[in-house]
C-alpha cells in the first residue's frame, strides 16, 4: 500500500528517482530570477528579509489549490507588517500560461516564469508545489548586524493548509 501511495503522490508525474530536497536548517542556495514585472528577486533579498519561496506549475492540480492559499496568507497584515517577501518560481513554465492562470485565479503574488528547471533543481529534484519559508542570515561574529547565510526554517509540499503555512511563518 505504501508503494502505491508513493507512486501516486505529487501532482505532476515525476521520475522514479528518490526525492532530493533541501530541508529545515539548510542554507538557501544562491539564485536570481526576474519577476513578471521586470524586477529582480535574488539572494540578497533572502539575506535581508524573511521569504516564502514557492515552486509551482499551473497545470498541477495541487499547485492550483495551493496558490490561492499562499495568496491569502501573503495578504494578511501580519505578513506585510513583518516584511515577509513572497515569490513564486515556475518549474519550467512560460509567461503566457502563468499570466492566464494568475488572472483567472485573481492572484497578485510576484512570479517568475522559467524556461527550465535550473532554479528549481537548486532546491529539489521532484514534487510540487514546494514551499520554502526562509529567515535572513545574521553573522554572529559582528554582533548580528551584518548579512549572513539565510536558512530554511520550514518546507511544505503538496497538500498543506493555510494554518500550516501561518504556523511555519510564526517561527520567524
């Protein structure tokens, strides 16, 4: 039965290779993406702000269910007052398809279309939606004021609730 569950988990058919993924306590990899509005979201943002990094594909039913949950949380006053940054990064999906879904779903989250899996593969090799909650890094050797290595404080995959995402953010 467990093998059957493993075979049907994940919304997009994945290869049979084991899931490799960054986890809680791991350093956030260096990356840079251009957002749909032309702005840049890069490692320096993650160094300075708590972030929610979402990997998705709009053809994935689990992603279609998760993205509105993430939007609801992003719109909460506590997230905006804490300066939490949200970014959605496509896993090999283009602008036109994403823009259409965003409009239909009424989403305003910033997103980055990607032609390949290069950024996604820095974090994992399989399973979406995949949400990383990160906290900025602080260098203890300089009294906590200089930028350090940002760390992953929570990982949510596939099916999760608004309450689980809020709980992950409360640890920041």
